[in-house]
C-alpha cells in the first residue's frame, strides 16, 4: 500500500491480524479510561501493580536497554563495526519507551493528573526519578531519531540544529537510561522485609541497570535475526557474535556480584531451601544466567547463528523472568491474595506489543534504519567457491 | 508534640464500635458484603473501611486464646507512603497524623500510580477501584477532630474498654512500659516503638505479635532512609557518568575514521 508519493506500508495477513489486536486494545483502553481500572483489571489492594507495570513497563523498558548499550558502544567507544545495528537498536528502544509510557498512562488511576510530577517535586521518591528520566529520555530519543527523520523529510535548518545538538543528546541518552534503569530496581527497595530476600537487596538498582545493559546485545541479536528473516536479509552474524563478548563478561560479573551479595546478606542457603521462591530463583540463575554464559563461551556454539540466537533468547527471557520474579514471585507471600491478569489486561498488552511490531515495520520500510544490502550474490558465491574447491 | 494511640490488645473485646464510629465520622458508605465464614468480616481494610478488627485464635497447650486486633494506618514517624509519593500527596503533620491531601479541595495532585500501596510496609493505603477517577483512602487519625477541636479520634472515643488510649506518643510509651512491667503476662515488646523507625500507633499484647498477624523482626530503619541511601547518589552519577562518557567520546573520536552515516543505511525495499 502506498500512502502519498513517499510513504509505503505493505499489508500482509499477519499485519492485518496485528492491526485487529491494536484496534481491540484501543477499544478496551477507551473503556478503561471511561469506567476506571476496576472495570477492566483484576488489580486489588493486595496487588496494586499487575501486568501493565510488571510486564509492559518494567520489561518493556529493560528490553529497550539495547538502545543505550548500543549507543555507548557505537557512539561513545566508537566501535564502528557495530554501526550496522545502531539505528535499529535506537528505533526499537524508542518504540519500547513509547509503549512503556502508554502503559503507564493506562495504569494510573487519575490519568488527567499525569503531568503533576513535573510541578510537584517529590524528589524523595524513586518514582520521581523514574518519571523524569523516562520522559526526558523519550524526548532525547525522539530528537536523536529526528536526525534520521530529516534524512528523508528534507529540512536542512532543523537537521543542522539537531546535528549540532547530537553530542550532548548522545551523552544524555546514556546517562538518563543508566539512571532510571537502576531506579526501576530502586523502586523495590521500599519492599524491604516483604520482597523475598533472594531478590531484595540494596544492590537492586545495580542488578537492574547491569542486566538491562547486558541484555542490550542479546536483544539486538534477537530482533536483528527476526528482522533479517522477515525481510529475507542476511543476519549480521559477525556483529552478533562479537557483541556476545560484552554480554559474556557482564553476565559473569553479574553472577559473581549476585552470589557475593547473597553471601554477604547471609541468605545464600535460602536459594536451596526448596520453597517455591527458591526454585524460581534457581531456574532464573541456572537456565537464564549460567547456561547462556556457557553457550557464549563455547566457540563452536557462539559462531553459529542458532547458537548465538538461542543463548540470546535465553538472556532476554531471563531478564523478563527476573523482573517477573521481583514483581510477582518474590512479593506473593507478603502481599497475600491472588492476582492473575484479566482478559482485558492481556488484550491491551497484546495490542501494545502488536503496535510495536507494526511501527517498527513501517519505520524500517520508510526510513534509512537498516544498513544497505550489499550484493550478497557476490559474497556468497565466493564462500561457495571456497567450499567447493576445498 | 506528636500524638499517638496505645492499643492494649488484652483489653479489646471485638465489639467493633471503633469501626462504626470511624464510618460515621468520616461519612464512609456501608456496602453489604457477601457472607464470609469468619468472625472478622470484612477482615481487611479497603477504601470504605479505614479500620477493621481482626480475630485470632491462638492455641497454647490445652488453652485457647481469642485475641482481637484493631488495624488502621500506623501513622509512621517517617512514612513510607509520604516518601514514595512523587507529587507530595501525603503529609505527616506535626500532630502526628499521616494524611492524604488530594481529597481536599484544590489539592488534587494524586496521579493514582499506587506506589504508596507498594511502599507501605503495613499494607494500609487502599484504592477506590470501582471509581473512574479513584482516590487512595486510609485512616486520617481523625485529623480534623484533632486539629480543630482538640478531640481524640472517633474510634478512641467510642472504645468501651479503654483498649485504645490517645495521648502524647512519649507518654504513651512510658505508660506501655509501665503496664508491661506491672503485669508479667505481657509480651516484653511495644510494637510500633521501633518498627520501621517507629509509628504513632503503638500496640502491647499478651500473645506474641507474630501470632496476631504482625510482621515481626522487621527493620528498625525507616523505609524513607533506605530509599534515600540510594537516591542521594543520583546527582553524582548524573554528572560523574556524564563526564566520563563525554571524555571517552572525545578520546575515541580522534582515532575513529569519519563515517558518512547517510550512505550506510536505506529503507527496506520489500515489494
């Protein structure tokens, strides 16, 4: 489908399905705004935060961590070999943040008051820092994206202004997410004595920001492979493979600090006490931290697409699993009652993530985001030739 | 001076006068609930029940003890809800009451994020889930009575057994210690003296507190001070990390080759 002269959007059956999901979510959201949270969610006084905060916000923001880790690697350390993935990472991150802001807006009870924290400075609240950083960082990302936007939509003066602003924006674009990724962890410091001790720690902010950072390369691998499959392109395997070094080192440090923290607080043995919480913790640590570490460190696994992809999927799932454990598993005992998201909470969540996919597709099909395809026929014939002669 | 209430659990007979007077003074609706097979209906606080009395049956050997605990906001000396709120919706008054302002005229800055509900270690703040624009609700320590008329809270007035005693917190602590001294039946602990930095409401009991649904062995440090231990680093991280990044960018830039980004990327052509 062409929209005007310069814009296009391909319609496939899958995309029609996604559009239907989005429309359902929009309808449900309107209903929620008019009739209140109680009418669509299963939230209660015991479980004031549910799927939208636990998954859409906490995981959405964490998964968008690819934006700031890639920005750090490419634009601060100037590791130029990673340039091919830089814009895609920025784009996913930007859409992720917009989704997070939308879900936050859906979740607040008195939504017409959403702007209040800008004027009533509750600086002693962790949420204050989260709110400011997320809003500012989304703005920064929109400006960063503006630089790309004006490559297509010609407007030289604006492009020049943005170009001049780019260095401070890039720095802010790393500092702000570092702050609020950690603050999302600090949010749960108030749950001392309630969040299960395997997760509660004064180091929560460190664990959150650190995992969001090492999640970045894994997320880039997963979404890069997905995009490559969707658009029948060659996956950037060499980039993915070399990015695993970052993830690997950071995950080993994560594991060591985690264990040291447990030992220091004297709760290490709780990991083996056989309770539901301890089992969930062991799964989190073994399946989603130790296994990827092993996979990343074995050459013959890391250099294959399936290997690096599987390990990266584990890392991504592991961070989601960790956030879910903090928000739900670890709090269940102290909060009492029970919570399972209602069908409407699910539908709105599904709609939001469908919107993410659709926006991503629209943007990469209309803006210069992915690297120009080289003539792969040429490249592959060489490797074919070598193999043939060998 | 800061006011408080001393709750003597040994004296409570679960008449629930406090619940009734709370509702009538604060104009809270009574909504008929469904039948529940326990004694302490409704059993937990919600937006229309700012105080409830819970029942506990404790077996000690062949003896059965029945104890009743009035619950409401503890009015922390350093309230977690106040520190958690990013729009200053909660205030700890100098009289000791922790109150939620947005229900007052022209004070509506509550966003409805419910972080106060996550932050409160006693699970007190409740939300008006059924409303389109819900407020957070909780016990206000009858701040209006306290401030304008110098009266004790409605629940204390209506208590027929003097299980509740209103007064200066310091004096109540002395009184609690005296009662515990005089009668060996009391557990040697005043709940609320030190828990989470101390609360305005204090409890004494002849049954261990953990058997009465209290969370025991909790931190004596207030929750706001935990948060502040982390938050105070924010400006240093902001400027420090920013400076490090700027320096790294400047240092590596000189060595990096110039790229023409505009030539690197292109829209995907999928048609």
